[in-house]
C-alpha cells in the first residue's frame, strides 16, 4: 500500500494499568470492561484519554490470562472497538504488545480464540493504516498464519487465517515480492498440487475454496501493476476457468470475479516481446513462438463461453433462486465486460452531509466488497474517518452540497436519467436471458 498520508503522532502513551486483572477474572468483569471500551467514542479525547488507556490496559492484561474464555472475551471486545475505529490514538504506541498477544492466541488458543485473534490482527493493521507499523504486523503474523494454512487444520481456522493474511499483506506490504509471497501461500490452498508440500494432496471443501479465491483476488488487486509474464499466469487462470464448472455456486461466483479481474489487468494478453520470451521458456512443449498467444486466445474464448452460459443458467426444481439470480447478474456483468469493456459501477453515501464512495472497476469492486465484509458493521465508520480507506477508494464530496434547490433538481434529474437508462438496459438483458432460458427448456 505504500506510505500512509496520516501524520502518525505519538498519542496515548505507553504506560501500563495499575490495577491488573487476576487469574480469577470472570465473565462479568470482562463484560463491564467491554461496556466501558465500547463507549469510548462517546467520550471527549482530551478529557478521557487516561481512563480510556486504563480500560485498554485492563484488556491487555486479560489477554495474558490462562483461562481461554477470559482471553476470548477480551479479544472480542477489542475487535468491537477496532471495528468502531475508536482506538487509533491509543494503539499506535501499544500495537507491539497487542500483536504479541494476538499471535499467541493463534499459537495456543482454541478454534474460536484463533479466529477472533486473526480478525483482531487484520483490524489492527487497518486501524494503523499503511506504514512501518502495519509492515511489522505483517512480518510478525505471517509465520503463524502460514502455519495454520500449511497444517490444513479445520476450514474455520483456515478461512480466518486467509482473511487475515490477505488484509495484513494488502495494508502492510511494501514491495511486490511480499505480496507475491502471500499470493503463493493462498494459491497453495486453492490448488494444492502447485504447493511445496509433499504427501497426500488435499482438496479444499467448497466454503474454504470460495474464501481462498476471494482472498487471492483481493490481494491480486494490490499486485496488478506487476504483470510478470503472461506465461506465469496461464496455470492459475486455466485452473480458475475449470472452477466455473464446479458444482458449488459460491465457488463459481468467486472464480468468476477473479477471472474478471484477470481480464481487467490484462493478464491474458500476450505482447510481442513476451512471445519471444515465452518461446525460449517453452520451446520443447509449444514448438512455436505463437503457441502461447494461441493458447491464451483459446482460453479467453472458453472463459467467455462459460461466463455466458452461467449468465443464462436455468433454475430447475429446488434451485436457490436468490443465489441463482446473483450468479446470473454477476456473470452478465462479466460477459458485458469481456465483450465491451464495460465495468461495474457502484456508489455509496458515506456520510449524511457529503462523501460519496464510487467504484468504477472490477479492481475497486473486489476491494470494496472484501473490506466491507471484513469490517462488517464498522465499514462506514472507517470509510468516514480512516485515511487508509480514503487512500484506497475515490471518496468525493457530494457536488450538490453547495447548490441551490433549483440546481440540485437539475443535477439530480440528470443523474436519474442516467440511472433510468442503466436500469432499462438491465431489464432488457434480463428479459433476453429469460427468453433464452425458456427457449432452451421448451424449444
């Protein structure tokens, strides 16, 4: 992500709490601290810094407890506060201690504790934003997250580790080599045959596979400027293409979004210079300097055909209609993009007065959906106050803010016309899909 715009001043101090939580800390005690910490955003910073710091220190003390349930509750309340973006001034000087205890929970905690700790690490990186602190978070958490992925523990743990790895790398990586290292680790979950592990080749279950593909695509948005050679992308793109025919709809949708990003980043395009390079690398198998180009053209055609079929898929008895419609809409967007280059667009109002978050590409759409899911109910607060999200997305001032009522009516009328045209197009495409489906069923 590079350097953050934020001027990181030393706020909050590094002093510890005088009143430590003892080994008998029970649920009521932790709950009372949780209530206090969740109310931090109601306090004036200049008047309550010391009391806020005291509460945070009590939480840190709770993370040292032997009782797993105590640590879990402390982690959960910290996650709530990090979601709400109320701890920046306090955690800037305490993140090392927090990170140490979070990673300890990954090493020794239960499944639930590990999952909450992974989320806490990701939220800590997002709260601190791009810079040396988040780079340290990535470095320190990376080995533990890889251990979870490589030991193939249960899917719940692996999904939490995947999300955390994707987020801390996205925020904390300072060069493409670091990003590609995490991409490789995630790909080894998606397609274990390509991994470095020996022994029995494991096959991820659908939920894990879909989560891994989404994490991989999200992280690929940060590495898109590094195309490397087209030949290096052939194997992953071919495998993603095969997943468009998977039985699980969530896997198909995740693979489709990843492939749309690959098209947008032009990872399937072959330049003349790359053809020459590919010739020297693949002479024994291709026999021609044009073979890579022909292979990628064939792959494009296959993907395009599968995408079109998924946009027209008939429901059938017992089909999940909502997810089916989501699939049709998504793959219609992908099909339009492959044919005409038309990207998906979405706008979100971030605040009541002004601030519109607008995405106009697959790259931005994938980033938005992933971070919105990871941040959960805290997304709007981070979008309003966190410089990191302001750096990532195009958050603009509402242009109607200083307009007269007449000007606002004219401006909004033009916007309505644009939306109406888009809706009419979507209705037309939906009718065409329905007509084609009926023809396939009864024609």
